[in-house]
C-alpha cells in the first residue's frame, strides 16, 4: 500500500482531512492501493505561506514547506498533500508555487481552500439552508466559521469539523467549489486516477461569477 501524508494548518483538520481524502480516494476515485495517514503533520499557516509578502499574491514559505515535507518523508510517505486556507490570499499564486516545490522533494500537490475549510462545509448545505442562514455565496465572503455557527450552533473546529466533514457529498461539493475540485483532481493525479466528469452547479447562492 502506498501512503499519503497530509500537511494541514488547523486543529480540526487533523482529524477531518484524512477522513475527507480517504473518502475521495477510495469511494469517489475507486483507488484501493493508497492509504491516507491518520496523523497529519500540523504546521502554522506562517510556515506554509510567506506572510512577509505585502500583497495577496503570496508564495509559499519555502523553508517552512520543506521542513514539513521532510517530516512527511520521515513517515515513509509516498506522496504529500499540503492544504491550507486562502483567507484573503490568492490560491492561483500560492498553489502552483507550493506544488512546484513539493515535486522537487516528493510526489504530491498543494491545495488552497477558498476561503476557509468551513467554506467547503457551508457549500455542502442546501440552498434553502444557506438562504435561511443568510449566507449567500460562501466563497465570496470571509468569516466562514462565524457564518457556520448560524447552521451549527456553537461550532468549534476541534469538536464539529470531523462530524461536518463526514456529511460532505463529494460530487455535490465538487460541483459547487473550484477549490474542492482542485483537491479531487490533485488526489487523482497523486493516485493515478481520473476523476469522474464534473457537473457545475448553477445555483445563484453558490455560483462563483
């Protein structure tokens, strides 16, 4: 079995991301010869994103990402996935730069969630639920954690993130989120699998344009 080690920034993601990646790989992509390490490497965002840059076009923190990759290789990883929140940064700048760096060390990819991991969770809710919670276009606004509390009272990443992740409809979320589609395609590339065709969601509450 080949091993994927995830590198994440959030406490809740330590349990949520292995579950999500394993579901994508095994059940959505149908790959059975890869396993996702259940103990991700957690790094602060400052170790993954070059926060010295004075614009939203921030590259990755090269020394920090290299350190995290060294930890992944020490786990006998066959590939590594680096995942972090975009917040207000540009995924189109950070993602390719981090992925290029990763491939000089180990197989793998980097994916930046637009805007927070909780944005993906919000997009898993129905239009009616988002409308009632007054959360239109979750990818266009910041403060996803606070908005999620309108749907999950007293939401806490460490307590609720895995629970909410287990509810994610992978095909539906992929239709709604370009950054989640990027995750699915990245995992497919790592495992040598072609994802199913993607059907875009045209909902006025979730459309990206």
